[in-house]
């Protein structure tokens, strides 16, 4: 693979993560610039109006700290998804994002739920469980790195911090596990090596007994 092709692959891997992060920062900038609050466009459980948040919640954040805390893991996890799972990356992102928002709409408390945290937990869970299910050394290594960097995230699927949408985190985590199972045969799969029969193998029968080949001259003598 030449350098030009490598550059194209690298560019395609980082395009979606960069665009996503830029969009969520731009949405927050619009709120600040025009003194507008988008929180009411988040998920509000079990109401028709609140259902629009299933599609919009992942782009809305309450403050710069909330936004910054989501931006770095979003970029890392999205880049990993685009590299290792380019065949199903968009399906995981869009369908997984919808399912995460929908599950939040079904189970969450009556409040507005906003933020890209659901997507972060979706990707975290998908890559983690996919690496374990596939038993692929590179994916397992990536999973271990993710656990090392974001391992404390696991606890936030439980109601341990006031004002945090643990329901959104839990929804993303469960969605990631579901999609890891659905796409267990997609992405990088550990190859099973199949050994081809060689001339050396033909010297032995199925019981392992030595069976030398009969040469043409010998066969002529046998016929005589």
C-alpha cells in the first residue's frame, strides 16, 4: 500500500469523528451566541413532543465542561469504530444512536435528557464487547486500552451522581452490547488457518504409515 492510499484511509477514518465533534461545539456556540436554550429539544420520556429528543439529544450539551468531557472520548471511540468496523460503522452509529435515544425515552425519569454521553457509552460498549466476542488480539488490546482510559465510565450506568442521566448511559451501554452481538461476524474477524495438503503429506496414509510413491520405471517392471 503506497503513501497516497494510506493518506486516503487515514483521512476517511477521522472525517466523521471531526465532523461530529465540530457539530456539537457549533450547536453549543449557537446557544451562547443567540442566548438560546436547546435543552427542551432533548429526550423527555414517554411524551410525543419529547420523542424528538431521540434524534436531537446527542447534539445538545448543558455547559462547556459537559461538552469537553464528551468530545475527547467521542473522537477516540468514533475513530476506532471507523477503523476497525468501517463496513458497519454507520449502521452502529445511526441505528445504535436511535436505539439509545429510544430506550432512554422509554425508561428514563421525567426530565430532559441531553448530551452525547449515550453515543459515548454505545461506542465504548460496542468496541469492548466486540473485542471480547471476536477474540481478536488487536480488538482485545483496544478493549483493554479503553477500559484503562475510560474504565470509571462503567459506574455511571448506575444512579450514583445527582443531575446525571444514568438512564442515557445505561441505554447506550446496553445498545452497544446488543449491536456487538448482532455484528459479531462483521469488522475484523480472527481468521482460522486452513492447511493445504503438500507432497510431503502424500507420503503418509490416513493412519500415518509411510507410503512411498511408485515410480514409472518400477510400475513398468511390475507389469512385466
